[in-house]
């Protein structure tokens, strides 16, 4: 277990370590976890973090108080909006997908539904380039995308994006509740 500090520094901030990362260092960390998963799991469990894996990624989970759970739900609403926006931009948006912020900005100008979604993502931002820049920055900070090419601004969607997709897929609304009108 050579990389405990590096792994902790990424995952403790809510980030992900993905198998298809552009960074050789991140790939090295992913491989190290894969190789010694039980040891890493036990090590982090001792300090209150649970190393959890998904389809090509790792992240930390923790037992949470009810207040923390409410904050997580608020965050989930935000991610639902992000995912909805990104899937309207391109339904293939997912792990391995390549995109440029400029292409998203251009598409917003051509698509009314995307324009409406964009205006609701960050109400404090009025220009499309600001909205897209903030969204990409959030995705990048979480470890869901990485810049693959500095010259043309191409980003790659990482395997950790499955986490967000799976989170949203777990939410089911029964037809009975969907048809109810709140009083």
C-alpha cells in the first residue's frame, strides 16, 4: 500500500479515481487499489471512510448523520439537473465521451430545451460560456471529466460518471405518486 496519502487526498474531497483517466498518476492509483483492495478498504475503514468501487472507479462513502443526508439530497437534485442537461446536449454523454466546451455553448444557441435547462443550472450566470465553464469546472473538480487535449480544449468523460448515472437511475417514481397533485 504505497499510495494511501495520494488516494486519501483525492477521495476525501469527494473525488473519484477512474480506470480510464487521462492522468498516468490516477491510473496508477486505480491499479494500486485494484491490486490491494482489501488492505486499502481496511486501512480507510479504520479512519471512518469506506472505499467503494463502481464500474471502473473508486470513491469514499461514510456513515452520515440525518443532516448530512439532507445535504446529500440537495446535492443529488443539482446532479439530476446536470445530467439532464448533458444528456439533452448529447444522449451518448457518458464514460469515454469526448467533448469541447465550445461545442456545448454552440449547441445551447441552437436548442431551445437546452437553452432553458442552461438558464436554470446556474441562475447567477447569464452567458452561455460562463454556464458551461462552471459546469465543466464542477465536473472536473469531482473527477468526472479531465482535459484530454490542451490545444483544442477537448475533455474526456471518465468512468466515475457512471456513479452519477447510477445514482439517478436508482431514483424511481411510482405511477401513483407521479399522478398525484400536491395539496
